[in-house]
C-alpha cells in the first residue's frame, strides 16, 4: 500500500458523524501532533499531576494528541471549522485533504471557513504549495478580538520567543485572506443555528461554536478544552499551552459546568479518538466520555 493510500485509510478510520437536526457534522483527521509533556504540564504541581496522568495512562514526557477538524454541511453550504496544520508544521499532520477526499469533498467545495483561533495547527493549512489560499471558493470568518490580536504588529514581540513564529505565520496567512474575511463577536449567530461562544484564554480571542436545533446541541470546542486527561481532571490548573493561563482555566471551569448541566455533546480538536463525546462530573473532577 502506498503512503498516500495509507493516509487515506487513516483518515477514513478517524471519521465520525453527528447530526444536529438536518445539519451534518463530520469529524475528519488532520493527523496528530507530538509534543513534549512540559508544553502543558510545566506549571502544574508534580506531586498531584503524576498520579492523575498514571490513572489516564498518559505519559508525563510526551503527548500525541489527534487533530480533529469539523466539517459541517447545511443546505448548500459546506463549512470547515479550522483548516489544520498544512504539511510544514509537524511530521504527522497535514492530512486533511486525504480526510476530506474520503468523504468526497474537494477543496473547491468548501464554501465557508470558520476559525476557532489562529494557532498553527488550526490555521497553517490555509495555503497550498504555491502560497495561494487552498480553499479558493471559500469565505472566511474569525472572532474580531482574535483577528486584532494576530494582526497587531506588536504581537510578535509581546508573545514571547517560543511563540514568535506563531505570530509571524498567523499574520502572513491572515493577510492573504484579508479581503475575504468577516468578523464576529460573542453570541453572534454566524450561520443559521451556529452561535459563537467566547472561550478566551488559550488565545486572546479564542471562540467555540454551539450548533443547535431545538433541544439538540453540539459544542465545537477548538482548544478551549485542550486534552482528554488533565484538562478534565483539573480544569482549574494553569496549562503551559495557554497564552493566558488564568483566563483559560476560568473558561474551562465554566465550560465544564455548562456542558455537564446542559448535557451538551462536544467535538474537541485534541480530544481522544475522533473528539466526539460528552462530559461527566465525578467525585474527583470531570471525565471525557468518548462516543467514537
């Protein structure tokens, strides 16, 4: 089997489907990341952290989170929530085109792209090999605060050396679609039945999206809940992956309460398997119940 065929098979296996009324949500794979554990765990109290990670079977040294991109089909619109990493960010990412192809969706079929935030694994798949927008027929949407943050010329200096390349890469890509992009704020209905939800902290303008039809609802989380272990067990802890750890922790705590109270299903970009599941509250924090 060729490498391309293997990638196509991997993408098919990562596929999941959720219906919200007549709206179809497909979860497609952009591969997976390989990150040092310190990226998330450094600020956390090690004596409490290690037993929790052991309970989840999670190594403290290496993280390999999946990258789950949400494709929504509603009437004549075919909408992507984030676009993945592209081939240049991480060795095991950049397979979104294979994943879409497994569903019979070509780049030119995408009518809208909605961004949760502008980190590389969510934005850098925007351009093709010739540095042109890959989804040539699409309109683009992003939260106004997120746009203003990444387009601010001071961000590259303020963000810190470790993330300076994120700022350079984000601004370069966003400038490429400046004439095709529109902005929204917290609570706006960006598409029929889809409301933007401010989930700031991971980035200054991070947004999640609630897809609703009557009593049926799914929350597309992006990175507002960034993993299926410590983020659930201790949502109040600061994470090294968040740009504003205090705000991000408050966001997680609020989301956990809301999602359990309302029994809302979720799609998490980095949650285990295909990212589809629900949140349960226990005697010791919360847990993610994968439905894939």
